[in-house]
C-alpha cells in the first residue's frame, strides 16, 4: 500500500472516529476521560518532579559545585528502626567545634561553614512567635547561603567568637515582630534571653529551603554559631560543616584531606571504617533522584489504572462500531479491501479516541504546571519526556485495546457481512 493511500485511510479513520464519538457521547466521554486522567497524572507528576529537581539543583548550586558537607550521619533512604543493625551510624560521635576549626586550617580548604539548626520562641513587646526555625552558623555563612542583607549587616568574627547576643532575621520574621518599623537595633527576647537585631536577610525560595522551613515566607533567624552553642539550648550533635575547596583543588582531593584530618583526630586505625559521613553534591542529587523517582513510579501506576479504564471504553466503543458497520465492511471487502486495510482503519479509530484524551490531559497538566510555577517556589514545567511518554502511552492504549475489535472486523466474511441486518 502506498504512503498516500495510508494517509487517506488514516484521515478517513479519524473522521469515522469523530463520528463515533458524536453517536456514542456517553461511552466516548468515559473513554476520553479515562485516558485524559491517566495522561494528566503522568504530566502533572513529571512537571512537579522536574520543577523540584531544578529547584533542588539551584539550591545546591548556591553552595557551589564543589562544596561538600561533613555530617555525623550520611543521607540514606533505607529504613531505620533505631537499632545498630539498621542504622549503625547512630553510634557515630558528634562533629565538634574543634574538628571544624581544624578543617578550616587545611590548605586544601577555602572556607568551612559550621552550622546548627533549631527552633526558638521570639518575643517583642507582647508579640510572641513560637517555633521559629533558626540557623546557627559561623561567619562564613554569607559565602555559601547567597543571602542579601539589607538593611543592617551580618555578625562579625569578634561577635561570633565572643558568643554575642546578636541575631539576623529574615523579612517574614521582621514583619511579624516589628511591622513596618525599622528592626535594626531593636532588642528581642529569644527563649527569654535578650538579643539585638543587627540585620535583615533576604534569601531565594528554592525547593530545599521551602521543605525545611527556609523559604522566604517562613519566619527564620541566623545566630552566630558559638552564640547558639553557648547561650541557647541547641542540639549539639546536630553540627554539620559545609566545606568549600580552594579553587585550584579538586573536590576529591579536598575530601581526602578532610577525611584524613578527621580520622587522625578521632584516632581511627587503618582499615577501620569512618565514624562520620562526607556527602558530596552528586550523592545528594542521587538520593533526590531515588526518592522522587519512586514517587514518579507510583504516579505511573495510578495513571496505568486510568488508562486501563479508558482502554475498556475503547473496546466497548469499537465493538459497537464494528457491529454497526458490518455491512459497510462487507462492501469494502467485496470491492477488494484486504484484512490489513480494515485492521489499519479500525486501529486508527481507536488511536484517535485515546489521542483526544491525551490532548486534553496534556492541556490540563500544562495549565497546572503554570499555576504551580506562578504560585510556588517550584519552577514547574512539562518536560519533553513526560509529553512523549503520555502521548506514546495513549497511542499504545488505543492500539492494544483496539486490536480485538479491529481483528474481529478484519476477519469478517464478506458474504456474511453483506447479509447482516
């Protein structure tokens, strides 16, 4: 069969499919809705995960492509029930301030930012805000957090080393505590202790920051690390260190230097495993992909159920179509139409039904992605892979579920078909 003949037959099949939709509105609507829901789930999940990944990568890029983190425990998706068998790292000793100071002095290291996280209650003239998240960081934090401070300033090295009662607040916390008045120089009580506000910081709202309460709409504060260490009831085993290598030093070389330094300070013998964790950006990205890859697979499973519903609808509509057009099929066969021609025509009809559903699902998914992008920190967008997967799945659904009716039509005996009433 020539290409032009196939194109004409495909167009004819599309026209017949549209006519079948008009004649069987309820069944067609259910079929299209089932496929549309399945495609929508794929597109929506793809757009959301794609946006999360882009935002997560942006957060990591702020730290610098070569920055890595020294932690008491690594990042793992495995289950931990509190026993040594499932989470042996729980017995690791905490990262200490002395270890942070030694890492800072390594020639391979450009900066090393020590950081805790905690929560506190803020009070100012009768205004109380509970459970405010805060970061307690060393003076290097401004180099890795990419935050803009205005008005005011960050804390100095002298204030950090002295454990001074100073704090930097974000826009949200400043607005809740001070309203429209200038926050700089005002004293607030943090867990009952007086702190002087020296600056207001503005930070970008990436996915990672939004998930852990660091988004721009969440009240948050920054304390000098040693201030929180000495003045606030902070969880000391929670100290982490963000390490940025010297520009001329490869990340692997810096990681080796930090590893050797910590092993020497902890007296670990050769062959003994590390009792600390070093997490590079590629490992964090790998963990992200594993987690959200699993979530995406759940979405695919849900979409498969919806596509199954649409496929059942395709079978019902196409069986009715074959029955109603039995005489037409007999005439076409009597005039020389082969089984392949009849099979092709009905498969095109089935694929047209599911493609309509796919188009509707794609449009709704794209609209949802635009809404998410406009109203959240996630740069959600519909990746080409999600579009191709959705369209491909819808066409396959049409072909697979339309095969039985199409085979039935192609196998009709032309004489018996002509006698059909």
